[in-house]
């Protein structure tokens, strides 16, 4: 199934999106940080059998416009609200992975008439509030590494470190893979300067990550390192949600030196449940981008959520 691609101006900023056939209830998919709309390619054909599917490139991502100096969760949430009003033009199930989950939450809290249901897929609830993001999460160091190395994509991977559960030392991105990937990236960039780096032989999650970073405005991540991004009160947003809501929690653990590795800890999920008692929570043994790791289960969860819409 083919999805049409379009551009739309939202408050003067060009946003890119993909859209499926116009039938069924509306579903809007919001990717996580650095990922393009294509991260949903495994689930979009399945969803399009039952829903009118939209997938959005967040500002600074994919083919959407870069707006350095203008990134925050509330700013991106306002973009999503405008997208719902101008493009979708009816209430929609809003689904977001990672930071996209916070963007969808902002829309549900601030434009409840436009969000019929909310699916937050391993969102960094409470962990991306300032200063906790800086003081208690491994991902803050990852963000610093991203800002220091990009746009040198090959250098980004060759010096990337990843914590392992049960080990005090960080594990480097495997050197042989970093060498092969770095060479492939440099060859692709030499052949097509300025074009997205899309390497077909990579596993799909890595392929999308590489491509997303090659199109990405690194100031989006810089805004996470200096606190500009963190202008959202997560408890207040959850308290304002009136629609059916589902939270999918993926794997995480606590590293003794680096803090929380993953989007949320169990204490964050418990806090979300306390703030929003009707919230349904599912714990999946899964990588962070749940819809890529478990596409059919994800679609089933979304359908079950939509069945709760009145």
C-alpha cells in the first residue's frame, strides 16, 4: 500500500507528513526523537485497513523544516494541535513514540476536543523534566555526545558508548560494525552530498536511525542538553487528559553510575497511574521503538484502545 506525502504550513513552519486512504477513524502517528515518519512503515499498512492514517515528521526531523532556537515539547505539541485542526479536521487517536508520546500528551491535554484517544509508546514521562533529565538519566550523556559529534555521522557511531545491564563499564558500539558503517556512510555522503543517508542493507531500526540522524537538526538535541526542550509539566498534562489513554512501557534499567537507562522506571509508571487513574498500562519486554519491534501487537493494542472511544 502506498502512502501519499504532503507538506503543510503550521504557524509558518513547513511540516512533512504521509497519509493513507481516507476511510475509517483518524490516527496520527508521531515518531520519536531523530526518527522520520518512515519509522512507522511496518504498522501503517496494517493500520490503514481500519483507520485513516497520518504520520508526521516533527519540526527539525525528516523532510520537515529546521527551526533552530525554537524547539520545546510545548512548541511541538502546538504543531500537532495545528496539524489536527488544519489537516485531519476531526478528532483523532494520537500515538507517539518516546518524545512523540510527550507531544501527543501535550495535544491531548491542551486540545481535548481534537484527541479521541492517546497512545504513549515508551514516553520519557517525568524523566525529561528539568533538571532530572540532566541529573538522573543516561540519555543526557547520549544527547551531549550527539551534539558534540553531529553532523559527523560516521564519527557519531565510532565513538558511541552504550551501557549494559549488570556491568559497570560502558560498552562501545562494536568496533567492526562502526568501521563498516562509517565507511558506508562516508561513501554514501560522497556520492550524494546533502542527501539523506539511507543504507538498505542495515537492519531496519539501525537504517532508520542512520537516515533520521542524517536529516536531523541537532539543535533539537541541544535543546535537551540546555533545558530549553523541557518546558512541560508532565503531571499537569496527565491530569488534563479526558480521553482513553494507554501507556506502553518498554525495557529499562538503572546503571549504578549513569542513572536510568530507558525512557521510564517503574516509579515513573506508578506516578503516572496515580496522577491519571484511568490510564491503562502495558509492560512489554521490548526495545524502545515498540512499533518496530512488535508491529502486530502494537496494532492490536491501538485497536483495543480505539474500542474504548465513545
